[in-house]
């Protein structure tokens, strides 16, 4: 049984900046595009993310079409 807090960490590249602090991210492994938002620590420390930035994101096991950006490489 999987705990609710478990997430998947993946690497990707931001392809497009959408409104409301959301981004379209292309994953490195399978070339799938997902919608991701900026995590709390990035927003708190005012770290900017723009198109072309490599990022690390977390995805829930329940919804593999959305993610949270947790680190900008």
C-alpha cells in the first residue's frame, strides 16, 4: 500500500510560462508535457522560473498530469 505523502521526483525543462505561476514542463525521460506550479519555498524566496530552465518537480501518484516545481537547476 502506498502512503499518501509519497511523490515521484522527475527532471524536466520549462517550455512555456502560463498565467497564475504555472508552467508547461517537458519531462526528460518520456517527452511527456505536464502542467506544473511553483512550490512554496520557490515562491517564498522569490526565485524566478522562465522558459528554458531545467527544473526538478514532484508529482503525485494519483494525478500524473500535474506537478509542483521544487527546484530550479
